[in-house]
């Protein structure tokens, strides 16, 4: 007789716990629409099953994965031309271990610039707006989500948290608190399309062929995050209608066209990508240094009392229950919790780097897949500042409301990512 799969029970328990946490923190529990809650959870299951089980969708995602490899190769042509062997070109000496020649700053991260320029071009050509319209129309029919806030949640699949809000800037000033919360939650529950491609390029080769189709999983996670964001924004600040009464249907909400020509899209996209690239490089240098200093300090303190202390170890124990609720075995929960902690306190980039560095025995294939979903989001302390500053620049008159909504959106985004991790654990 087969043994009972406890990970499934953990995942189901996790779904209830995540919802219960948000409901406990709700500003108006009596207004919660439980039909919407369960519909949003069911929609996440449908999306996850469709993109991980249906053959034709898997083939489409595999084609996208091939596209990522093509983009990576094309990017290497540019980086090798500019940086030589540091950027992936032919080395002027014998290389015994090619893996040691891979540089994050000169080979992998420049892909951000290429993707940013390409995304701007696809936006100008109306390819991405068409995809947004199709996906937002799907959620309108299934979850009755309308208005600019719901549209921003879909745009976040492709753009970053500030850029997506900028697309509907004229509507931000009149949004309800719920709608602003949804905008902020979706922004932190997902990652920008450019970073999605970078992470796929990083994780695919590092985790082996058996983890193929990383981009497909990241895309699946982002699409799942739309109903997850709607769900937790509604739980924290319920409204009878998801959209503000003054808002139009999202299908009719015009999205600003930010580029005037092909060259304008390429040059501005490149400039924006360069800004993101430099910010990522700088924050990685600073955060890595701060983590090293923090670990050295904790190690010294621990040595005085006979303990081995580190930032990763402390946050690992704090977040271990969350990892267990997503379906990780308890002997792997501390490792998963450490990754969640690094992602939450620092950022998802460092967490993915830590995931890559883990020995094969640290996490099972199933646990690694769950963590890929759970780590895929901008919900970290730094993003709170980025989002408040970005949105405040667009609607300075609502700065106080944005500050008040910062922590609720942060919590909602964390719970949304954990829920997608639990669901993929149950489905796969």
C-alpha cells in the first residue's frame, strides 16, 4: 500500500494558512467575497495545470526557452565585442574549466539591456499591448476584474513595478485604496520580463537539463501571480467591486504609448536597460558586501557563546515554516527558508544565486521547483522604497496613502508568491 504523500497535505494546509493570515489582517473581513477568493485559487490551479501539463502549451514554452538561448547567444556577440574574453569571447590563454570564465557582470547581466530594448520595440509595434489585452480579457471573464488597476496587474507580467504603473498614469490619482493596493501588490509579486529572461539564462544551465524550461516556469508563475495578487489585495482591503466605480473596463482603458518611433523605442529601451543594469550591479555589490560584514559580525558573536551564527541561518529558521507550508520536507525547510529570507530581506537575485550554489543533496528536484516559483518576485525591503518613490513621483498628492499601503502590499506579495509555490508543488 503506497505511503500517504504528506507534501500534498502540507501544500493544502499552506493555502488555508496563507489565506487565513491575510484575512486576519483584513481591514474589513465582513466585506470579503469568499467566492472570489476560491475562484482566484482555482484559477491559479487551472493556469498551473495548463502550462505544466498540456502538450501544446509546453511546446510553446519550450520554443520560448529556445528563444532565450538565442537571445543569450546574441547578447554574447555584443558583450564579447565590447569586453573581449570577459564578455564570452575567445580567451587568449588555455581554459581548463570553462565555467570559471562565466562572469555575471560582463556576460549574464548585459542581457537586461538587450531585453529592455527589445521589449520597448515590441511595445512600440503593439505586440506586448495585444498580449496584455488578451490576458486581461481572460481575467475579466473569469474573475470579473476590471479597471486600470487590474490592467496594471497584467502588464506586470512584462514590465517592472514602476514601468507598469506608468502605463496608466492618468488613472492613478482617482484609484481607490484597494486599487492602489492591487497595483503595488502585483508589482512586488512578479518580476520584470527582462529579469525573467536573465534568471532563465542563469538557472537553466546551472540546475541541469532536468530543470529545463525554466523560462516556462517563470512565465507560468507570473501569470498565476495575477489572480494571486487580486486575491490577497481583496483580502486585505475588500471592496464589493474590484475596480473603482469611476474606472472603465480594463479592455477599454487606453494604455499610453510611450515611444514615438522605432529608433526612439530602441534608444530609450537601451537607456532604461542600462539604468537597470547599473542598479542591479551596484545593489549586488553593496548587498553582498553587507551580507559578508553581517555574517562576520554574527560569526564573532556566536564564537563568544559557542554557536555558529549567520544571516542565512537565522532567516532560514524564521522562514522554515513558510517553506514547509509550500510542500518542502522539514529536513529541507530550513534551506528553503534561508532562500526565502534572503529574497525578502535582500532580493530575489541573491536568493537565486544561493539556489544555484546549493549542492544537489540540499533540495530535491520538487523542492527546487517550488522555490523557483516562491522566489520569483520583487517583494523585498528595497522594492518598498523603489515603489513608493516611483508612484509618489506620479501621484505626489497621495504619498501618505502609498506609505500606508507599503507594508500591506509587501505582505500580500509575499503570500501571493508562497501560494504559487504551494500550488506548483501540488500540481507537479
